[in-house]
C-alpha cells in the first residue's frame, strides 16, 4: 500500500469539533478552553442551516486535509452527502465562516501546529515502515488481497482525545492523531493505524452488500479489530486474546453503547471465521446478524 502522509491544521480543528460533538472528552485542557466556543459557534451554524452535525462533520473532517479553501471544502462535503448543487450559497457561506473561525482560534493557540505534527509523525512513519507492510500483508493473508486499497492518505491531526482516528472509506483516507508515545503499551500506534487502513476497501459491494446500511460502519469497525490483532502476532506488535481485544475496543474508541459481552462474542465470531472456509463477506454478514440480535 502506497501511503501519502499529510499534516493539517484545518483537519485538526474539525477533528476536535467532531470528537466533542460525538461525546468524546478532549484530553488537552488548553485545547478545550480555546476551541469550545468556536466549536459551539460552528455547530450553531450547522443547526441554523437545518443540518445534522453527525452527518456534516465527518465529511468535513475527511476532506479538510486535502482542500485549502473553506468554501470549496463545504461545497464538496455537501456534494458528497446530497449530490451536485444540493445546497444553497447562504449555507455554504455560514459553514465556511464557522470553519474559518475555528481554524483561527487553533492557529492563535498553536501557530506552529503543522510543523509540530510533521515532527511528531517521524517516529510513527519509521515504525510504520518497519512493521506496517508486514502487518498489512498478514491482514490480506487472513482475508483476501482485495480487502486492501492500493494507496491511501494519512492525515495527521492534533491529539485532541489522546489516541483517536477515523477511516474515511469514500476517499481512502485516514485521520490520525499524532502522538509521541503509545497510550497503551500493549497496543502500539502502528497497529491502530493498520486497523484503520484495513477498513478502507470494506465498503466495496463484494464485502458490504449483505450488510445493513445502518450497521455497516460499526460492523466494519468491529470486524477489523480481531483481524488487526491477529495479524499483529506475526510482526510481534500484539497478541489476540480477550484482554487485548477488550483494551482495543476501549482505547480505539469504539461506540460505548455496545453489549457488555461484545468482546466475548466478537472473539467467538473470529474463532468461528478462522476455523472455517467462510469468505470475509460472509463473515461480515454473520457479524451483522449477531449485532442485530
């Protein structure tokens, strides 16, 4: 997999907004004090436009690392969500202004943020070059080659939560908080990155057409956890067992409203998949059915 690395102040500010809106506590108190008000102003603009933040913010985060102008960013996000021309200029102007205010607040607090993220990325990139290709190769061997994209972008953002990221399947892009150390010594950041990258092709019809559209993102997220942990054993990054699985579900910020025994059920699902000749698409469908129950 060819990886392009970027650092983005705009994506950092919108990532923090998405985390706060999604109920994730920001780990950086200074960031909270600086961004809380402009985030609330941006969310107010979203509501004033009659939109839902949980729909709009992920699209803005996914695109922010690649697009410089805020008007263009908002227009493209709207196009991705509702189609070409399915927006009005007033809404574009309001959201672009809210994003500009958010970016300005972060820039005042962290004027050298982009350079700082570039520096932070060096250890991660070195570790990835050492273990990442082998990790992805094992993921392909455990599933199939078509599961992995040929190229992807990793957009590095400020560590708002202290170890969080998102896989944006539509653009083959990952948003990734750039940390200087592993939050959990048993779950290296290289592994978390591999977990996110392994999800980027799983929205293809060959894998996802049997999944409920509502549960599809969650199914892909969950299925990729034991997959990444099992692949990590070969490159000596981690071990798949109930303890590491439970830790990954917590540290990688999977939704908190999952069943209490989701770790045990997920491990049973993985063992069933490993012990059979089931295709990955069929395994995903089985996990979807399990979540529906």
